[in-house]
C-alpha cells in the first residue's frame, strides 16, 4: 500500500538474493530479465512479512472500525491515538484480532500480491531502460542521471500501483467478507475509472 512505499522502495533496491547471485555468477552475463524478476520476488517477500502492520497503520490513519466496542470513524481514531503510539498500535492489533481474527490483518492482501509483482518488475525494468537512455547525455553527473531514472521508473510503476493501492486500502478498512468486486464497483460509482488514479501524484511523492 502507498503509505509504506518509501521504505518499500529502499527494500526493493536490494534484489532477491537468488536472482542477484545468478546475475553476478562468474563468467555469466546478467540477462535482461534478472532485475525485474529479482524485484518482483523482493516485493512479494516484503509484502508477506509487513502487510499486517500496514493494515493497522491504514486503520489508525483512517479511523477505521476496531473491535466489538462499536467505536468508529474519528472517535475510534481519537480513542486509539490518545494512548500514545505504542499503546495505540497494541490496542489496534488486539481489537482487530478480537473482532475479525487473523483475516482482519489481511484485507486486500490478494489484490496487493497481484499488483506487487508487476509493479516492482515494471519499476526495475523501467529504471534500467531510463539509465541506458540517459547514459548518452553529456554534462550531467551520474547521481543526476540515477535520480532521473528513479523518477521515471516510479512514474511508470505508479500507473499499475496506484489503482492497486486504492482498492487494497479500502479492503483493509472494510469488514471481513467484503469482496474486491464490491470495492471496485464502489470506486467506479464514485468517480468512474479516473477515481482509481486520483492519488497518482501523491503516490509519486512517497
């Protein structure tokens, strides 16, 4: 999801060890597909381990439903945050578990997995393509070219990542049992297909 994208990009900068070892094997030239595949594997591994924490973060940010006490919206957010960062995190986890079980931590996980692989693969392949295109420019430093390549790669991957985040985050704060089609229908009803990319520029900012 989008709120953790800054840390996610830092993690994905280190490709999956197996693919990286293959690409750097002595006497073996790296293939074009090594970086995209490594990025996709790293993204999937990252999502598998951090998604429950991201769900709680999104719920705290948006003041979602917690537990059987019936606290909702701004009241839930205020009640959770008033106890302090650590206590609010613990309370949110506890109430989510009591009300929804383990499934409450994985709302939208399937959508996130479906989007993470293509998004990270697109990011790495676009980054390499931009690097090669910018390498012919004279009068620019390597740092500048790398930064420009990173921005170009982010703009490409966000085309896929933004709609996935919109749907996944809404599922994260929805009751267990809410389907992807229900959320997608609601988003399209609100503003049509453009609603899926309404946060595109904000996605780039993080």
